[in-house]
């Protein structure tokens, strides 16, 4: 039974990592650039809205569900002789460190700081142009690349399982 469960969990991690990679990718290549073209108060207000709307059950399932799968798969990989184990460990590490940890340590605090401000305030405009459109986007690129890397590792693990 465990032999059949391992590939199923890996396949589920492929889906989860792919969903996260796509989400972060679209922010990196499109959404933030579009919001950056707006006047600061409009960009801030739009991002504040996004930061509220994104906290929904579907996002939570894809984000934290993939994190949980990564933890389970990494733990399982240490107890299996499967040729997939190294890919699983690499994918799990990439997702947990480069996606989850980066989000919690860097992106979420910046989101919280932005949400606490009035969009038309000078402080919001300063945070938006000097920090958010630079630092938040840079850390989002990290999340994008780590999610894509995790996706690739999980695909290779599924192939090897």
C-alpha cells in the first residue's frame, strides 16, 4: 500500500507546486508590473484588495496543502529506497524554504505593513514605490523560481517512483 501511496503523494505535490508556480509567476511577470503603472494610491488599494481576497480556502489548500505534502514526502523519502527520494527531498526543500519560508518571513510582513496604511497617504506611497515594488517583487521572484524548481523535482520524482 505504501508503494502505491508514494507516487500518488508525489503527483499531488506536482499539482500543488505547479499551481503555486503559476500564481507567483503571473505576479512576477504581469500583475506587479501592471499595478506599478498605476498611481501609487490605486496600486496600493488594488494590492490591499488582492491581499484580502487571496486568503481563501482554494489558495490555502494549494499553498499549505503543498507544504504539508512536502513535509510528508520528505519524511517518507528517508524511509524508502525509492530512486525518487533525492528528487523528493530537493523538491520538498525548495518548496518549504523558497516558497513557504520566504512568504512568511518576507512577503507576508510587507503585505501586513501595506494593509495597515491608507492608500492615499504619503507613507503608503513611499512604502509602495521604495519597498513593495522592489523588495516584495524580488522575493516573489524567489518564490516563483523555488516553486518552479520544486515542480521540476516533483515531476522527476514521479517519473522515478
